[in-house]
C-alpha cells in the first residue's frame, strides 16, 4: 500500500470560464505536515474542498487515505477531519456539550464517548472552561475546541484551513504544539495558512499555488535555496583584509563600517569550500563567516510576484 495519505494527479476545476485549478499534482506522505501557500484567489480553498469531498473536480484523480474521492466519498469522509477557517462551535452549548454533540453524531458508545470527551478536554486544556458556554471563550479557546471536536472521530488526516488566524502569538504557538503532537501520533496534516512563519515552523513540505497552478514544491529549506539571495557573509578584522577580499570576489558587496563582505553563494558545501580555499590561497582570514538564506517571504514574492498579504482562499 502506498505511503501517500493524499495523492492528486492532474486535478482540474473551473467555474464557468474561470479555471481555478489547472492540473494540480500533489503527494502528501502519511504522518507529515503539508502546507499549501498562495495569494488570495490562488485556488487553495478549492483544493481543500475537492480533497475533502466537499466539491467535485472536473478532471484528474484524487485518492485520500487510499480511497478515490469520486467513487468512495463516504470512506474518505470516515478517515478525515476538517477544521475550517472559522471555528464551527455552537456558542449556545458549553465546551463539553459541543464535544458530546460530536460524539453523538459519530455514533460513539456512551462509555467510549464519555472517555473521549474527558480526554479531549484534558488534552486541549479546556477542563476549567468545560461547563461554560462557548460564547464566553477566547479566540484561542474556540480554535482549540474546534480542533478537539474534529478529533472525536479519530481522523488520520486533518485539513486545517488557517487554524491560527486572529490568534495572539501565545495562542498561535499553543496550536503549533498541538499540531506537532498530532503528527507525532501519526496523523497527517494538510495546512493552509496566511502566516509564512507558520508554514516554515510546521511544514515538512510546502507547495506554492498561484493562479491555479503549482509553481513550486519542496521542503522549506529547499525552496529557500532555490530563491536568489542566498549569500555568505564574511567579517574581517581590518579594512585592508576586507578590501583584498572584495577584489577576489567581483560580485561581492563590502560594508566598510561593519567590516563585512556579502558574497553571493548557493550555500552548498562545495561552494563554501571553494570560497574558503580562495581566501586561504591569498592568506586572507575572516574572523567570522555565516550563510544567509532567503526566508519564505522572499520565496513567496519570487514565485508569485506578490508580497505576503496572503489569505488562504
């Protein structure tokens, strides 16, 4: 059996004359975090809707948890959980009642259901608020409750659509910790986010979607290395050494105030060795050297032509 939790080939979707997905190929290994990035209108939410059986594709094939989404939608739904962009909790019910509602909808036995509710309240640190109406919960507590409700059916694949939008930094990091714990338990996470730092922190692999097409896929580090801007920064003890090194590397940029030299590089060991050997050849010695790579903001801008005012839509 394939190790792919999600596999899509040639995925296409159009609304009238507007092509939203134009031949998307995805492969998400089980037990990993996969993040889909892209500017507003790129087709991210449509992708999630197709993968989670909420929308039918016009073309291509998709298998989720080993099941064809077109012909085995019920089996797919039994294997997945979906946490949308906005917390889908009933504000008139307490946190405990929201979880109990999900237990009842999933047909869990009374004994197992009681244990499940108790475990989830403890896991998400909601015990003290369990008997309070969800309307009194903070944004972070609602998101935690929403995710806890998704876990009632013990899904092996979870789609998270902007799970930390609107949360304060502390609540966001709490959610990150919960997501990492889920993956440690073998769950597969398909994440859309408007926070590039979030994708950088969490994702094993990232795909960038722009105008319905995938323009890049890889690990965060791979995508950064492919983006122009990687360089080695050398710091010298005096101006004479700095000037001598500047002459050795024609494309370099010196900073006389900081006594540093910025040398374009791919950051690989082979090029680093060549750079250091060249310095040694001319009896030059840098006091410090460091490799600097572009961040995901640079990657996003280079790939899509848009700054990071992104919304997962």
